[in-house]
C-alpha cells in the first residue's frame, strides 16, 4: 500500500481490522427480513469462541441460594420453553461514526439483528434455586477467557435482581429453530429483551446469586458511558431508539453511495427501542432539515423491531441525503449527533445515506 493511502486521520488500524473481520455486522439490505437469517445476524465475540462439548457441559447455579443446581442441557431442554423474536443491538453500534474514533470494534450502524430465540425462562429457574433474601444481583459467567484492560477474565456480566426476575429473560438453546451455533453461544446463552447486546452472556456456564453488586471488568470498566477517563460514567443498560433504512437503489462498489432512478421510491426499514414502543419514524431527504412521517407496520413481538416504510418522491435528478429517525413512547428521540464518550457506546444518531438520483435508467453491463 502506498503512503498516500495511509495518511488520512480516519485510518483504521490493523487492530481494528482484526476485530472487524472476526465480528461482522448485519448487511443493511438484510433488514428486509423480519427475522434475520443466522448467517446474516451480527456477531460480537470479545475473545475466542470456546470449544464446548455439550454432552459434558453443565450449568451451575449457586451463590446465595438455598438449593444450588447443576443442570445438563437435557435438564434445561426438559423445562417449559418459550420462543420469542428478540431484537439485539451492540452497545458499540455507531462507534466508528464518532470523531475521534474510540478504538475498539469499529461498528458503523450494522450491529443489530432479530432472531427467534427458544429457551427456558430465567425467572422460574431462579425461583427454584431458592434465592436468599440478601440477593441483590445475578451474575452470569461465560466459558470464554481472555485479557482485557490487562486483566485475565472470563466474560461475566450481572443483572439487578428485579431485571433477572422480570419474566422475559431467557436461557436460550435455539436460534431460528436450530441448535445455537458456536458463534452465538452454544450450547446456552442468556437473552434479556430490551438490553444492549453485552447483557446476553454467551457460552453460559454459571449463574451466581450475589449479595453485593458485581464489580468485574465488564461491569465497572467496560460498558459505561464516560465523558473522560476520570469520569465514573453511567452504566449502559437498555437499548436507545433507532430507525434504520435499507439503503435504496444500487451501491457504488467502493464508496457504497447509492444510485436511484427518478420516480417514486419506496424506502423501508426497521425501528426499535428497549424503553418502550416506537411512536414515530420520520424520513428526511435533505439531510435532516425537513422530515415526513413514515408508516409504521407490525412489531414482530414485544421484544422485537417494527417495520416501517415511506414513499419518497425526489424532485428531480441530483444528490440527496436520506435520513431516518425514531421516537419511542418514553420520549426518547434519536439525535442528529451524539455526545462523544471514551468507549463509543450508545451512538444512536440518525442514519445518513447519500443518494444520487439519475434521470435515465443506467446502461446496465451484463
Ligand atoms: N460470553 C460472552 N458473551 C457475550 C459476548 C462475549 O464476548 N462473550 N459478547 C457480548 C456482546 S458485546 C454482544 S453485542 C452480544 C452479541 O451477540 P451475538 O454475537 O450472538 O450477536 O453478545 C454478548 N455476549
Ligand atoms: Mo456488544
């Protein structure tokens, strides 16, 4: 690569590329599927995918419980099961749009997907374990290990007791009707509807009732929104609203800029929020100066995204900037730009899609 290819301050480092090639996003055209096919669903894996033999694997439930449990996968499969479409989004979605770019998985806006998760409700299992009164949080431990911030660790995250008992959290062993694939946490993972992706611990090996809040790396160092390194920050919790469109027309190979032929153009997409219902989705064709209301379609489940569509009638050939934004029932609206934070979390600023409208159908090379 010549030097002139490497002089931009926007350069992506090799370390970011390593992460980006391991952890792929959901291509935006896949927003067309109400349920994201498994191979198109985004992935985020901090360390390595662990080798797990489901036949010898157990889930150990312990800590401040009256009745510790050690369960096989068959034990968990024998429990009453539910299947729910759940929209999951990574808390780092939008990170690479921040300037300066926080160095981590360089997501643009494609770290979201919706799958049908099948599993056993978490609350019932916790109740059977006889939680002691002093319990304040439930800790979830994954089998994957690595170093992060100089600390060797298994991936671990906790939930406040009330959230763990709220009733919609699942111990999931199937995704879209098939056994969980290795990359999505086989044989068992946690799924907590409405919470950002990091909550949903994969390759689950332990559930521990805690009498004190968990202070491990993924809780107190990572997944906090810090304005600066000495700001203690706020924990990342539920998913802020976002609308995404399927970019219309056809892309340019390198820039991925869009080309659309003149005429009415149907724009469609998905919108979701972990704080409530989607009340409004709006579309702008002039970079966010003026907005029109999109038609909101069905929501796949209480825990999943809505479909939406909008008919855009460009005035004539030329360049446009399409934008979309969502408003939820808790009053959260997507901003035109987000407050920068050190680790690049929760950037739900509006999507921007540059489009060139052409007057003639392009000559197509076949
Ligand atoms: N054990 C474990 N669980 C994990 C992770 C991980 O690295 N290890 N990544 C988390 C993050 S940050 C996200 S966004 C989701 C991604 O889930 P997916 O790869 O199935 O889409 O898993 C979460 N659960
Ligand atoms: Mo994530």
